[in-house]
């Protein structure tokens, strides 16, 4: 994977990692490789959706753990 697509993926990874400096770097490179504003916005929206859903899943595990439920009975990703 090279160029624009690699940088769009890196934008998503930067958001997932909460890395501001990484995001700035990959936004710049994506533009240099010719990514449109629409492509960049879409990469950001997908990353935010994934991040939101993973946070919701983690929040549910925390809630069940606090409430004394057996977290191993809950659905896992692996």
C-alpha cells in the first residue's frame, strides 16, 4: 500500500491512537499525495465511528464488571 491510501489509513490509525502529532503529519502527507478534502473527511468519519463503537463496547464491559456480572460471559472480539 502506498501514497494516498496509506496516508488515509494512517489518518484513521492516528485518530484511534489519539495522537495529535501523528494526525497532523498524516493529514499533510495525504494532501501531498493528492487526497481530496472529501476523502480526508471520510477517513476521519470512519475512524470516529470505529472509535465510538469500540468505546461503547469497553464501557459496557466496565459496567458489567462494576455490577458484578461475569465479563467472560459477554461477547468478545477474539
